[in-house]
């Protein structure tokens, strides 16, 4: 059997074993060092006004280099195959990585993991992390996925394409892409739940929802996720028809029940209404989308959406095609209408494949949340995520 035929069998096998309601969640937990990075909370209204600082003028951009743990033995370095994603939860700043390898200075690979975790050291130096304590891999597999790995001798790999969204005092969610092997075919998207208990320095990681199997379904939550007044908005990018259209569709759920997909509702922009029936993208549904971003000739499928108190607006940051420029749109609500102009806020000095933006969790002095943002980027043929800090005037 050829490799592509074999992978097709694996996909079919996954479809058979993961859609069952009897599939159990996978869970793990491990200790976290006591390295405190202050966290701020914002609590915006659904509709905010008036907006401010919409010229998006930049005071400065600081390049902080690659995410690095300087305490590791110099003989070793940690390399990653995709963009690191960020989660500020309680009083810790977590960096999550997909495929990770530990490499000696002579480039001999010591070991590799499907996922790993590091901790932010100090937001005065955003690239400083601690990763030599982590328990790898950190994203748990279901029993069915372990069976697939053994039966077909293929390793299911994961990577996150968005930053997390905080849904409770000590809980956050994030969506991870699943592949049947490194560089293998896309298998779907899985919700991952983080619960951090600072009194016990313990982080629990759970996957309560089985993976979505194909791009025949909207991958809600994998493009962006934002929480407003106890409601989670889950954004999906529709590339199912030709791979180039970039229509953004939205589902929502109460934060308290977002792990129960039966409580999700689906927005139709044209109808101006929510529905309990999940749509199927058998044809392009542009009228149902909240926005259509410029068509792509390269595949960049993640964005950053959050409320900025400094701008008193919801901001949408994204990369436009292969020009390596970070652009922003703004809106008074999480659903739009979004500004028609694409404002360039930063041009990367080298080609990037992915980039994410998040407010700096610790604001200095009189800064308002959203005035300083943390940019993480990952370029082609790179092995580490690079970090930038940008301040708006």
C-alpha cells in the first residue's frame, strides 16, 4: 500500500473512532514553577464607543529576538517547527509549542516531542522563557489516537495557530490543528482546555471535544477566539472551496458551557441571526460571513482578535498574502462591521509564515491595555519563534 493510500486509511479510521459520543476526554496535569508575570483583565461591553487612536501610529518597535531559555545547558537548544502561541492565565505567562526537538550544538537531534510548554520569565524581556522544567508532550492523546499511532506506525502531531482565550478566572481554551504526521495531511481541529491552580502551582490540560475530521466543516475557533461578557466568539476561516477565499464565519457559546458543542450557535451575517444548526460549507457562503479578507495565494490561516482599551475597539490583526506586513482592522463589536481599510502597523524585515498579536499582559506606568502589544512571528526555514514589542503613540 502506498503512503498516500495508507494515510487515507488512517483518516477513515479516525472518522470511525472519534465521532462517537462515547469517546472520552484526554487529560493530564503537571507542576508549574513559581515565576510570576502580572496579568491584567479587561471587561468590555459587547458594543463600545467612541473609538480612539485609530490612526494606529507606532511610537516604536523593539525586537527581542528568539524565544530562548538562557538557563539551559549551552550544549543544547530547543527547536520548534511552528509558531509559539501565548496564554496569560492568572499570574503566569505560558508559551505553547507544537512539534519540538532538543538539539545538540552539532545539530544532532537528541529527542523530539509532539508538543511542549515554556513559561515567560519577565515581560520587560519578552523573549526570556523557562523550558527546562516542562513535561513533554503536553497535549494529551485520546485512546483512539494512541491506537492509530500503533496500528499505522504514524505519529499524530499538533500545533496551535492562535493564542488562547481566557474563559474563567483560572481557565482558558485554545484550538490545536491535528495532523497524522509531521507535514502529513490535516485531520482536524481539537479544543484544548487549560486550568491553572496558582495555590498548587499546577496546570491541568484537557481535550473535551473530539477532533473535527476534515475541512468539510468550518474549523470554528482555529482562526481566532475572543471572550466578551461571558460569551465566547469562535472564528473560522473558510478555505474549503478553493483555498484562496478568506471568508470569516463565527460561532458562539456561553463561556460556562463552551466545552459542550450542543450549546454553540452559528451566526449568519446576511440573515442577521443566530442558528442552532451548524452550517456545512458545501458551497461558498460569503453573505453569511462577518468579513471577507483579501484573497490569498499563500496559506496563512490564523489571526488575532481582542479588545483594546487604548483604542476602545475590537482589533483584528492579520497577515495579507506574502508581503510580510502586519495589518489591522477595527470594529465596535466582535461581529463587525469591520473597517474597510487595512492599516499597516508593522513590516517584518524577513519573510514570515505566521504572526500573532496580543496585548502585553503587564502594562507599565500609565499605559492603557492595548497600547503595547506583543508580536510573535515564525518564518520559513526557521526553528524558533521571534518576539517583538510594539507601542502605539
